[in-house]
């Protein structure tokens, strides 16, 4: 399988995923789709089905953690800087190999680190960063928060992440408690927006979902205890929802790749059990849902497509899950007019498959069918 930064190429008689029964001739110039026309012999089936190819937009993972090498931060501190850097570069490579051409790193990866790895390790993965996250240690009033937001923006981050509630490290009876006061929360959002930076919010549910909608954040993450009424608010406000559902199933398995202690596994299991209802509420209300994995260790990077299976298990159709990972994810990033679709003048981020990706049995079969991953033009509009 090839991973490449592509400026010019053409594909003849290729299928576009999601368009049945038609083949297309596609030309890429300057890293963009310059021409997409139906093939003259579009209806003619190949005599060698194994040579049939499908093209899809590149997958966009809206919630990953490429800087983390260990689930426990203390374990990462035991590693030397060069080892960490090499492992981060491997995370970039594994993620791209899975068909993910664009990510939003949801905290931990500094913009300077992303640029360094891209340049010196020749990793073409397209990365949007949040830099440092704002959490409980930052609940020190508005002056402190203004300084922190300014620092994060000056680092080059294009998003601010608010840890609005607890997570797997919090007891069940406190996990929905707000980390910040409502005034502090609103101040972070308004300060970020005033500086032209978008906001994503880690929240498992509760009052912080309402705060996020009222403040006008761009997306909420996880949200497994979101109510039906809150899903309606998200739909009305066009606030995006990125469930990151598969990570909780993974974390719930004590014998799984994370091998967490029983207390954390129990919390993860309860979160995983709640997710289908929240996703059902969101789907029924018409909430914009995006694809995100929350994967953060070498054992997980590169298995990003498993999130598609989990979203389908939680009630999305395969087409809806695919749209969450491509077109809708591009819209959430703010690039719906240039990324996430196989369309003329769009950036040619794409995945080539040797089987129809929308009919794949599961994530493993889907990954096995990847022939190449293409990263198109560098600039975004």
C-alpha cells in the first residue's frame, strides 16, 4: 500500500464510493480534483473484477491524540524525548495508513511538534491542533484563563479544547460535575472566538452541554449522557457532536489492548452502554455528527476505522457513518467547501480501495482493501 503526497495523477474507469453502477475518469492537478467525468464504458463490467477500484474521500478523524505514547501520562514521562518523537512519528504514519488523511488532535500535540514531524519525518498527514487543554487546573478565574487562551492561540493552535467535565478518571457520581463555573466557561469560548479560534468541549453530559450550546461552541465530544432535549438543542444550534464511541468499548475490556484496572473498566463499560441512546437521540434530532476515535496509544493508532463499526452498532447506517467521517467532518473543521468530497476543485485527499468500501463487512476488511492513501494540496480554503 502506498501513502503519497499527490500533485498530479489520473484514474480511468474507477468507481466513486457511494455511486453505484457508474465509473468515472478522474484527473488530479495541483493536488485537487480538476476533472471528474463519467467513463464512456461506465456501464461495462470489467472482465477482471480484482482490478476494479473505488475512490473515496480521505477519512477525517476529529478526535485523536497523536502526542501521547502511553495511557498513563506518568509512563510517558519515563521516556526520553527522542523516543517520544519517534513514537509520535509512527502514530502519524499508522493513522495515514488507515486511510485517515486529516486529523484534529484533541489536545497534547503542540503545533510546532506537528510541523516538525511532518517536515523531518516526511509525514504528510494533515493535522489541526488544540495544543494544551484547559482543565481543572485552569479554573483560577478570568485573568488566568485569558492568559492561557492567549498562550494557546499564540502557539498556533486552531482550536481550544475545554475539559468541561470529568472522564474515565472520575467517580460516576462526580463525572458530570462542571470543571469551570458557567462564567469561566463562557469566557473561554468568547475569548477563543474573538481570536478567530474554534472551540471543542469534552463533556460526558449534564449542564455543560447546555452551556456549550448557549456559548456557541463548534463541537461537543463524547456526550454519552446527553438527553433527548439536549440533542434537540444541538440540532437547532448546529453544534456538532463527535461521540468517540469505540474507545469506551476498548477501555471496558480488562483483557484488551489498554489493560486498564477494573475500576476504570467499569466506568468505561457504563459509558459504552450509554452511548447508543445518545447517538440515537442525535440521529433522530438531525444533529451533525462527526467521526472521532480518541485513540492515544501505539496499540490504537492505525485502527481508526473501528469507529465506523461502532457507529453502525450504535444505530447509524453505513452511509451515515461514512458521511460523518468525510463530508460532515470537513464541515465541522470549517472546510466543507474544499475537503471531504470527490468533487471538482476539491482537495484531492482520497483513499483507493480494491473493493466497495460501503459494502465492506467490517473495519478489518475495509482496511485490508486499501490500495493507496492520497494527500492532495497542502493549502485549505
